[in-house]
C-alpha cells in the first residue's frame, strides 16, 4: 500500500485534480460545507487552460459525484431517518405537508431540478421528497438530469474564464468569483420573489 502511495505521481494535476473534483462535489452534495459550484467552475477553467484535465471528464465526474450525493441525501430521508423527517416537518402544518406531497406527485421532477439549481434549495427539496415518500423511479432520472444541467451551468463559467485568460491560476480565480457572484445574485432574486409573494398575500 505504501509503495503504491509513494509511486503515485502527486505532481500530475490530473492525478490530484479528478479526486479533488469528485470528492469535493460528493462531500458538498451531502454536507454543504464545500462550494461545489466553485469546484466545478475551477476544474473547467483548468481544463480550458491546460491539458491536465479533460472538460468532458470534468462534466461527467461532476454529474456523477453530484448525483451520488443527492441520492444519498434523498436516501437518508426516504429510508426513515426521524431526524430528517422532523427537520422537514418543522413549522409545517399537516395540510401544508399534504400540499407538498401533492406537488411532488404532479410535478416532482420539476421541483427536483429547480431545487438542484437554486442555491440552498437542493437539500430541503431532497429531504422533503424523501420524507414524503417520493418514488425512487421518479427521483433518480430527475436528479440525474438536474445534476447534469447543474454541472454544465457551472462548467460554463469556468469555460468563459478559461477563454479570457491563458493563466490557469487567473482563470481558476475568475471562475470561482463568477460562481460566487452568480450564487449571490440568485439568492437576492429568490429573496425578492419571496418578499413579493408575501406582499401579495398580505
């Protein structure tokens, strides 16, 4: 084992880059402590400015890792985690949960896709889907499609930054900044929409 580790070429960006990309996206998709969008954008920027990473592989690995994380999150709630069920149900009345169940029945795949793309929307949606017994046969294709669209969207930011700058470092930093700006902008738009809906109801 130690011989394999010592023989591993740690100077090769591909050897380090792909595990960091896959591991970072997987971890961040289960526990939101890693900015997964920034990880994908940075990897795409490196792929555009060097030959160490392949853009198609970046997309495939990002999609698979995100999908695995989403399925794991859904599975935690779907298989009867009481803590997850309590988290989803907090502050919700019985009629609200029934309405959510009906929404998942009628257009669950849309909610799953939107939840993956909207910042801070993925985990609540997956936990709600699991707690409300949303079928695996519907969740899996919807989640896979959502993860692919998500990976393409954030990789495009890296492609843009890599197309502007030849330096991998500068392109990576720019891709990260672009991802953070997009995230902040989406959060602002989401809050404004919620305030507008709250104002219309009152």
